[in-house]
């Protein structure tokens, strides 16, 4: 495994105030694929003009997080994809450290520890470089494409729990999910731009739908 074996995938929606800060920290030599769910042509032009090795795909409608990421994965030509939100900060030094820890490891999904202003998404109490876990948060996660047989995120899930569903499916197939002892900053709740009442209502609706769909899929309707 080498750093060049990774493609970064970022799904954006009204993220024009964040994506530039995200992209400027990423390694220049790695390909970056932006899946723009709000069809912002100006964002595409700005990104591709200002950042090398970066391509922005415009969607005619908001496809949701999982389906947009699937488009990025399918259009990548590396064995590994690093899926990040536009409000995360992955510096070149931390990326190289992540790659060094994962080298020669058998895994389907891996993720760094996520640091927000009021909490840390962390399961590794032993402070080892890698810890096998049941699931990882989706703000910054690495997929080993060779483990998935071209079946990635469930596109019936528009938003929320898509990474939990993915981790559960891979775990049930006997694949390893790893937490990496590297901390990545995440602003939290800002990847989709400024909140308004319409967005808040939409978010709440999708949260309830995703919970219903997830439990129906993995248990039964009455559960």
C-alpha cells in the first residue's frame, strides 16, 4: 500500500464555504473527486480551476449521501478510496501516518478518530495504532474496494446510518473494520452549509426514515 493508491471522495451540498479549506490540506498528488449534489456550476468551475488533480461531478438533483459516494467510488481508479465530508481537515502529514498504519493490514473499512469541539469519536482505549471495531463514523472513512464486489452504500438510504449499514454488512461477511489512532478535525454539522428551517425539517425526516429502513432491513418491520 502506498499513498498513491488512494482517491479522495467528497460529497458536497451547499458546501461552497467549506470545500476550499478542505481541499487545500489534501495531498496534491492524490486524485480528488467531488460529487456536487446541488448542481452548482460555479463551484465546479472554481474547484477545477484552483485545485490540481481534482474533478467535480455535477448532479442534476440531490441524490443523497450514499448514492453520491457510490458515483465517486465507481469513477475512482485506485484500490482504496478515502471518503471525507467537506468540513473535515485531513492534512498531508496525518494522511501519510494513516497509510503507514494500514500498510499490510487486512481490512474492508478503516477510519481515523474524529475530533469535534465537544467530543472525540474514539473507541481505542489501549492507544494502539489500530483497533478492530464494529463500526466507525462516516465523516472520514477508508474503503478497500477489493473487499466489496462492487456493492458499496445502500442507495435506499438518502442520509444517516448509511455507514452503519455498510459496516454491519461487511462485519457479517467476516471482514475487518479498523479504527486508526490518528485524530482528524471535524467541524460538525456544517458540511451542507447554513441551516434553515427547511433543512432542519428535512434532516429530521431523513433521520426517522433511515432508522425505520435500517431496522426493517436488518430485523423486521415490527421491530
